[in-house]
C-alpha cells in the first residue's frame, strides 16, 4: 500500500493525540480479538475506544 492512498485533509496537521487514539483503537481491537472468548472483556469500553480511533482517522484523512 503506497503513501498516495493516505492523503491528509487540506490544512490538517498530524497531531500526536489523534495518532495515539488510532493506535489505542487498533491495539484494543487486537487484544479483543485475542481474548474474544474471555468473559472479562468489556465490549462497551472497546466500542468507545474504537469509535474515538475512527473519529480521529476521519478528522485527519480524506475519504
């Protein structure tokens, strides 16, 4: 996948906080997938983290 597929929206500066939200969402998905059968997971908390990550992606990248 080349860099030409990932274009920042005009005027967007890549903020560390937005990158961190994306990273946390991806890490949460990886952990959730690994422990999907475990009853100790919290799908509502995971959804919140993932939604924040998706919002961060939408804020900085063009569709």
